[in-house]
C-alpha cells in the first residue's frame, strides 16, 4: 500500500510541476502583466488537468455514460496536448537565447525606434549623451573669435554672462565640469531657445542664434534642470537603459513590446501550434480508420494444403466514450474488404460496460470470414466486466477462446485469457489450451499480451498473435512500451516460435496516435513444403 501511495504522490508531483512549467512559459511569460489574458490562461491550466483526472475517474465509476463522454473528450485530448506542449516548449528553451541574441545584434545595427530600449551592445557603442548634446548646441552657434563672443547688433555692450574661453578656443579647466553637466540640457532646449532668440533679437539671425545658445550656458544649474525636464536624471543614472525620444507623431506607445516579451510569444506560439498540429494529425489518423498491413509467415509444420491461409488480426479496438459505433463499423468494413479466411480479435475490445457500449459493438456481428471470427480477452475487458463481454461477443457471432483450442484445417488455433484475469482467478492456462494437442500439427496462439511468449515457446507454439502495446501510440512513449514488452510491433522470432504484435486498430485514452499508426494485419501462413 505504501508503494502505491508513493507512486501516486510521485505522479501528482510530476503533473503539478509540468503544469506549472507550461503556465510559466505559455501564460506568464507571454503576457505583459495581470489582465484578462493571463487570468484566462491560468484558469485553463487549472481546469484542464482536473478534466483529465475526471475522465479517468468517472470512466471507471458507475456514472452515467453521458457524463463519461463529457469528461472524456476534453480530458483525454488535454493529456495529449500537454505531452506535446511540454516537448515543444523544452525544444524552445534552446531556441529562446539564440533568438534574443539575434534580435540584440539586429537592434545594435540600427537606431532605436521611439520608446524602444537600446540593446546593451548598441548603448555601449553609442557616443555619450552629453557629447551628442554639445554637438547639437554647437551646430546652432557661431564659433567665438579670440575668446570673446560677438557684440549684439543693437550696439549694446558684450554680455557679461558669456562663457570665458581660453585663447585656443576651448573652455578653461575651471569651467569644464560645469559645462559638461549643462550640455545635456542645452541639447534638449536648443530648438525652443533658438526660436525665442530669433524672435526677440534685433540683430542679424546669426548673432541672435549665438547669443541664444550662449545665454543658457551661464544659467544656474537649477534653471538648466528646470528647462531640460527629466533629461539630467536619465543621464545621471548609470544603470538606466538608454531610450530614444517618443514623438506623438510616430503613433507608437512609449512602452512598446520588449524583446523578451516578443521572444516569449514567438516561442510559445510556435510550441502551441506544433502541439496542436501534432495532436490534430494524430487524431485524424485514428478517426480515419486503420490501415491494412500484409505479412507472410512461414510455418515449418504447416501442410501444403493450408499454404496461403489468411488471418485478419485486429487488436485494441477500444470502443468507449470517445470511439463508438462508427469506429467499430470502419474496422469491420476494413476487415471484410480483405476477404480473410479467419478473423482474430486479440483483446482490448472495449473500455466500458456492456450496458454502455453493447450497441457500439454490434457492427462486429457483420464480420465475414470463411472459418469464422474468434476472440480472446485483453486487460481492459477485466476493467469492464470480462464475463459479460464474453457472453455479448458470443451473441454477436464471435467464438471466445478462453484457454481453449479448435482445429482449423491444417493447424490448431488456441486462445488464452489475459494475464490481468489472474486477479479474478482466471488468467492464461497454457496446459489446458495446448497440453494435449498433437505436436505434429502447427499451432497458432491468440494471446493479448506479448509477455507470454516464453510460455508459448515452452508449449511448442509456432506463431503467437498479440496486441496490447499500441506500438507506443504516442511518441516517445514507444520507448517505454519497448522496455515493458519483448516486442513492440511487428514480427520477431523466439527460438522455434514466431511472435507477431499488432499496433492495434483504436487508441486508449486520447484518440490520438503519433509515430504508431493504427493497423489491421492480414497474416498469410506459408508452408515450407511448397
């Protein structure tokens, strides 16, 4: 019991961690702040996993079938979406820094747009702000001659407020620090001061502009600060980002979208699109119906008369709240189109009770094969009432093989119950199914799970037909399924016994398959005497 609780706790912890990661990357990082979008995303990340838990819980409970369907569709689909969202976001972690670096390099090669922070490299390479302001001020002034400013055209005495300069034309050392502190303000008010000076000065435009530019330079620091507004504060903050001016004529908000937010939205949007596309295509493959595969299996003891005998193998149909009667009919039509000699339904027919799904299984009564259709239980039948389903498929015209055997032409066809039946005192009984048979005849065994192959080898079976694995169903779950089963899919040999594993015709949980398409296999037996 303790082990079960620890496993449950570990699974819940993993689910919480994965959902937090998805919320962080897909909701928090892609929104500028608290708002309707973030609230909606947070609500979805909370509600959807609850629907998934509800789908599994209600599916095993004695609940109305309509309630099971209500939970199943969104709950199961979110499980598939969560898998591929997480994988896509993980892949995006490698792309995220590369994209930000590319944007930083691009921003460093062009001037900043209004209101857009400059990249760190661009800000470092740009000339100091006070130098740019000084250049702007100098552009509207006439250079002083012999260290003295020109006299006003109105004949007044030279202003005593003019900046003293050295004979070489540069500011004296005593005035350097004050001039540097004031140059940023000069650039900010240059245009306004020039206009004012030109309107009021009686002399020539050149001299008026000179006086207008020179005059603010001798204003008190307080006056310069008031005229320049917040510019000195920005210049004095050593760690503040350098921003371009915002002009109302540009039509762009001062805040804008930061590169970090832009990258988060690009990566998150791409991850969501990739996950949705993957799940959508995988769903289409299941709802379209299984493809038909053909495999030839030579058997050493098969007589020449049975050469070319065709067995249509179908497993894991999984009729349930999502895949219903139409799904069953598609499979029946595909099997009948192959015109098999025998049909073998190799377990996991249903995910629900006869009361809920009996009508959805009725198309099985229309299966057509020369030597009939046979059925063995899978593990999911024991979740849904195996005895009731065995009786129901018998009513539909299928022959259940419950640790039993029949003679079919030139070989013996045997079937065993699934290992899940051991909890109910049933399970596989190879001695009963194969113990007293004629070993000179070839034997074909129907067993849902591939794990019983070693028992089949010990009892001299020539070919075992199984399902159960779904081929992994959702990549990369195929790696886990391969570790839990001797064969994931296809034909393999174990000593003198061959094992064929079908990927199945349906899907469990999400009606989605990725990297493991559903199939019906026509196994053609071949005699080595031909």
